[in-house]
C-alpha cells in the first residue's frame, strides 16, 4: 500500500498527478492547498511520497515538506515550472524540470523512492531526483 501527499493549489495539476500516481500503483493520496493542511494531513496519514508543486493558497510548499520531513523520512519530488528558483531554495532534492511529460514520472518517482542514482538522458533533466531532501541530513 503506497500513499502520496500532493502539496499544490492548482487543481488541474493535482488531478493529473493523482491520476498518474494511480497508474504507478499508488492506492491512496491526499491533495492539499495550504501548508497547515499539509502538516495536519501528514500527521494523520503519513505519506510514502510527497509531491510538491509551485504554490499554495496559504503558506509555502517547500516549508510544508521540510516540516513533514523533520518528523519522518519521506522522499520529496518537487514538480515545478520554475526549477532555477526551486534549486535556489533547495541545495538538493527531487527536482524534475518543468514542463515535463508524465511519462518521465515513473523513472523519477522510482529513483526518489529507492534512492538510486539517476542515469542522465539527453532528452530531459531530472536533477538530483534520487536524493533525500537536505533538511533530513
């Protein structure tokens, strides 16, 4: 049984991510729009994977992931349209440059969950998708 937490205010992106997660074998997920909700939901139903988007209605996506990971070691995949900004905020972590094809998610999620090193491919960049977030160090 795999559970994912999607932290992103955009309903279209969240819905597309959740559908892809089902295709990848996740059997449950929560989608939250605020930092406060992310923390509350994660404490009640601990995720096996966190997908972090660019923005929330209130709070900060990355801070929500940081706080969750301080209590539990969880791989975090940052799905963003602004990877340079995201890299400024994270020294390492799971970053998939956007826009991206959903077909790339299988490889990147597998790397994030299993800590394997990414094999660079010329058709896309996955960044340090296999590393745990730096706040867990």
